[in-house]
C-alpha cells in the first residue's frame, strides 16, 4: 500500500511540474512563415491507382501549373505503406511561402485560368464527379512549423 501511495505522489509531482512549464512565443520558439495545406484521404480498398489516375489529370496538373507560375512553393502526395490502417491512407500537401499566398488574388487566378484552359476545366469537372466512388476526404489542415529554440 505504501508503494502505491509513493507512486501516486511521484506522479502528482511530475504532473504539477509539467503544468508549471510555460513557453513563450518568439522567446522559446518561433513560427515559420511557410504554410502547408494538407488534405487527408481515405481511398477505398484496391482503388489507389484509379484515384491516382484521376489526380494526375486534375490536381497534379493544376498544382504543377501553380508551381510554374510561382503561386506555390511545392506539392507532395504521401501514401501509407499500411493502406488499411487508420482514418486515412493518402495525404495531399501544398506548400506556400507564407499566408499572403493564400489570399484571394484576381491576377493570380486569371494567370492560372489562362494556363489551365477550358479543355482542362471540362475534363477536370468530369473526373472529379467520380471521386466519391473511390475515396472520402477525412480532414483538411493548415499547418505552420513551430521551431523550438
């Protein structure tokens, strides 16, 4: 019984010390200016290649244009090596230089639409309609790196 009481007392001390920890932004850590937009996707079993084929002709084509125009820094697709585990098995990421790049901008929109064209717009609309048959979006996140000093 004494051992249990000592253990509980030690656990209480640890928790009280952690509750007193106070980090201060810019003193103890910085925020990066880069923003990462991340979408998590749950692809149905045996449908990854079908979904990737659609992404290649829509999302990948679009983000490549955005990157060439300098509207985004980069993009990535990550797939789980364990596709049947967890809430998602694919991650789509877009990296922005800073939050200003997320603001609506008619000049950027017009430049993109000129490169994207009506043909891609029609094709994309057709393909995107099939996405609910093979996948479910499970989350959207806007991330900023915290740099601990």
